[in-house]
């Protein structure tokens, strides 16, 4: 789908360590600020137990999982909105992403330098918030007079709606609130896309903790949760150092034993990848046959012809119908043939909204 999540945070909060765990691409990781300068892009496999189960049932020749792109962006400092440090580069890198993963340091360690000298994740969050908010204010101010003039003189409906949205955003930003905290109706939300504001992007907060805090968190995590309660944002607790240790283990069994010893059912990396996929408003439909079991990524809310086009443009152009098996039915009955025999294959038309986990077969003619 070409959508990306950008990992952001102050220097030295564990971004690159986390990225290394997520991706085969190795970002440099060291104990000094601005270690990451050029953004590193990793194409990450999305863990999906449904794919594993279908592989067991179908025994295909090949398996293709869903993927998501994660970008490790250079650390930011105060003054980025004015071009300080790597500010301009940082902000342009964020603008190119579709969602933000904000890593916050939530552990004490005298051996790891903090750019501000002390550990305070809420202050760190606010540092980045302010820089992004200032840049968004600049974007609005540069555009406001022009759109207002078009709305007044030409009666341009689009400009009128844009002025309405910019007024709401400007008021929030001046109060120190990010654009994503502003509630918009459907027409306002559509107009707002044109602004491409940094603080309007969906966000996931990742609290990077020490080993003893990975299960129940700590006071730093609770402070972050309180600080973001009005943002409609998820907070994920992960120990980047522990994830790095898990990544070094050779076998799946060893990794599971390590997790069990810590009291965890699933690695933080897996939880983060799934959360990033959800943050991008992505879902998965599946195809299953003797040649291949494959997970296909689509935007939530897409209809059958659009999802058919993800496989091949001809499928969308010549779309006739979609044959849909619900995942639970397929697993319960054990095969497509049995689903067909018992009438568990639904025939859907052009208006069918594809659901996460649907097993699809498209009929087309071009």
C-alpha cells in the first residue's frame, strides 16, 4: 500500500535500538545524540496467526505475509521548527510519513546520556509536540489569508470549509494542543487532508522501559498515559533492550521461553508491528491455495473491486463478483471444498465492504 510509520523521539531514547529489532535493516545505535541522521526504512513482516493456520491446512508451495514500512527518523531537539539541529530534515521526514510512533524514554540509567540531563517522558513529549505545533501554525498562517480571500471574493466552497477548519486548528495549536485533538465532522475532515498537518497524523506512544517494568509499567508510564488521555492515542509499553536480547536468540522456542520468564505472552516487537498496522488503518484479506497462502494489505473500508485491484488492475477493471469465506468457517471446516459443500462461501458484488480476515476469490472478465 506504500504507507509508512515514522519512529520519532528525542536523541537517545531507544528509537534505533527498537528499529533494529523491527527490521533486518540495521540502524546505527550508539550512546550519543544525532546517531541517526539519514532516515532508515525497514519493510517489516506483520505477524499474523491466521496465515500460520492456513499454511497448516493448505500446505502451500509458498507463503507471502503482509508487510508495513517503518522509518527511523533522526532525533529532534528544541528549535527544530526554526531549523535548529537537524530540524528541517526531521520535519520533512515526518511530513512524508502517514503515522507517527513516538518513542519516550521511561527508564533510569546513569550510563545512557539524556539530551536534557534528566529523565522526564512527559517533558520529552511536550518538546516534540511544541516543535510540530509551531510548524503547523506556520503552515496555517502561510495559507490562511489566501484561502480567506478566495472564500470571501469568489465564494469558493472548498476555501470556506478550509478556513473553517484552519480556524479550529489555529485555536487549538495556540492553546498548545495538537491538531489531532480537534473533533471534525466528515466534510471538515475531508478538507483538512489538504493541509497535511504534522500534529494531525495518527500517533502511537511507545514507552521504552527497563526489564522490571515491561509487564506492569512504572510511574513514568502512568505519567505518559495521563498526559495523552485527550489524544485518542494508544500507549504501548516495550523494553527495547530486552527486545534486542530476544532478537539475538536463534530459535522460536528459545524466544518463547525468554518471554515466559518475563511474564509476557508476546514480544513487544510483535505488538508494536500490529499496532503500527492498525494505526495506518490497514487490514488484511487472505488468499489460500496449493500454490500460495498470501496476506494482502488493504485500507479499512475498501470495497471488493478495490481490493481485487490490489492483486491486479485487471481484477478491478473486469470485476464480476467476489467469493468470500470467513476465516473462522475455513478453519472450522478445514478446506475450501468443505466450505463450498456446506454453503459457507458467500457471493458478493461491487458494494461489499471487505472485512479483516476474509478469504477471497475474485471472478473477473477483461
